[in-house]
């Protein structure tokens, strides 16, 4: 394992680290090299979480991360079952496609499916209900 460490990192493995930590660090480095490392935003969030002992602060950081991860890339497919029927919506660069029609918002897609007004991201499970709605 120490030879593999040398080959991956270009330096000798720290002698004080136990084998299981060397393995975990090496596995992380190989995955990061193959699939990409953490982006700068994620590193910033992790550093802020480590520096804070307040659960509310950490919750806000996680909520911000969840919002960021919900950005939809063109080509993504959203699915939703409604009244026993599966609906598939494709994310486009300038809107959303459902059954050959293009819509400029998920709320309009949700209306087309249900016939009633919905918050589109919430209808497709991209946002949770507000705290007050959850308590009712």
C-alpha cells in the first residue's frame, strides 16, 4: 500500500498513519483523480460546518447546499406519478418538455398534469414543504 501511495501522490506515505487511514486517504485520492475533487463551494461549506458548533448554522449550510444541488441540467428527466399515471418531463436549456409540448416553468408543467396550481419544484419533489405546512 505504501508503494501505491508513493505512485499516486509522488511522495512517501506518512509513517505515523495506520493502515486503515492510508487506505481511506488513498481511495479518496484515486476517486478524486478519476471523478473530480470537491468543488470550492463544497470545501467552503465543510470548513464553515467544522468551525461552527451551532446546529442551526449547520442546518442553514446544509439547506444552502440542498438548494444548490437542485439546479437542473439540460437533459435531466423528472418523473412524477399522478392519478395512477407516470409523467416524464425533460429539462431543456430554455424550459421543460412534456408530451411534445414545451413549458417555461415547472409550475406550468404541474398545472398541465393536474389542472390545478402547484409550486412546480415542490410538485416534482425538488423542494420540501415549508415548515408551517409540515406542522399542519
